[in-house]
C-alpha cells in the first residue's frame, strides 16, 4: 500500500489486474457499494490469481492460504453498474505467509479509490499447521513483487 502521507496509490504501482463487475446487490441504501463488499473484491483478485497463475486447486490442494489480517482504506466509492479494476501486488513474501496489496480502480482512474492488504498464512489443509508456500504459488507471487 502507498503509505506516503496516506495518498492514493497509482495504477502503475500494481503488477496484475482483474476486472470485477459490480452487482445490483452490492449497492447499499446510500447508493454506493457497501464497505464489506470491497473485501470480496480483494478475495476475488487474490484467489483468481492463485488459481490461474499459481495452479491452486481450491478443492483438493493439500496446502491452502488462510486469511489472518485484512485492511481497507476507502477514498472514493463505486456504484453499480460500474466495473472495478482490481490491482494486485506482493508486498511481502515470507516462508509461509504473504502480504498481498490491492488497489481498486475505476475505469480510467490513475488513483486507487480504495487500497488495502490481505495476509495469507499457508497451512496444511489436514492439520491447519503453517507450511512453506508451495513452489508454483511462490513463483507466481514472486512475479508480483513491487
């Protein structure tokens, strides 16, 4: 995340993008996407990347990522039907954990409307004990380092 005087991060700060459509039900009574939905956008860009670039089999992989920390800073809202362009990068890559950094952009926006992070600890599915990040996932995450 961009910590320079809490300024919004720029599109060029992110390595991977996924366009996520907003849904009618994402809007709240105030006419914008509700704050809790932003975390689902974070989860979507992360897990889609792990599946497509890292080869994660969400149903049968012996090692999975468990969320242990999340944060979101809201700067400007989204509203249905506009799409969200979710930017992703790796902020820290440890032995068994990764800190993903996410920026949510509107079409044509250079500044993020929301930014946050999401920390996964990789665990053995059967025991829930931390284990090293599997090599294919580590290689995919390494490509996203800022």
